[in-house]
């Protein structure tokens, strides 16, 4: 019985990992909401979010860089070819300029890995339309395409 249950869990994990859905961050979304206060100076997220100094971050995990409608991205960001996976966001949030040379984002980065993990977990609690998503659940809709 243990073997069958273990095999089922391994099989299920393999299906999720191979599904193309963004991996869930290991952080705490509630703690990430607190860390996000540093980001809120430039970015909005959630229902009614609008572009500001930085683009809206609804549905950012899994989205291609430089495509949120109505935001004026740097050429470096538009041409980076980056998809904002958990792994890429972990590097970017630590040192934005070293990941996208020439980005307009002047934020020096988050130094604590726990803050990075937590803010990514928080970002994953909103789908592309700004609707709340339960932590660990797949977003309901893809991010909007550029117009």
C-alpha cells in the first residue's frame, strides 16, 4: 500500500511538473504581502491594478517580459526574451540590473532569499486579471498580450 501511494504521489508530481504550469514558490504569501510593500512604490497588483512607475504584476509568474498592455517598457526588457518563471524571478528580484541589463527598474534588489521566495509566493496569489488565487493553485487565465 505504501508503495502504491508513493508511486501515485511521484506520478502526480511528475504530471504537475511536466504540465507547463508555473512552479509554485516555496515562500509564504502572507509574509510576501508585507515584503511587497517595497514593490508597491512602483507596482500594483490585484483587482483594479493599473500601470504606474512599473507595470501591473497580475499574472506575472509565467508571463513573457515586456508585454503588459499600456506600459512603456525599456528596449532591454522588451527584447530580453525572458519568461518570468520562479527561477528567473528569484535571480531578478535579487539584482534586476544583472538579469536585464538596461532595465528601467532601478530597485537594487531584495537581499534575503526568504523575502524573494515570499514575494514570489505572494505574486502567485493573483491571476492575470487580478483575481485572488489560492496559494499553490494554477492561475485561471493567461496574462494579457501586448496590443
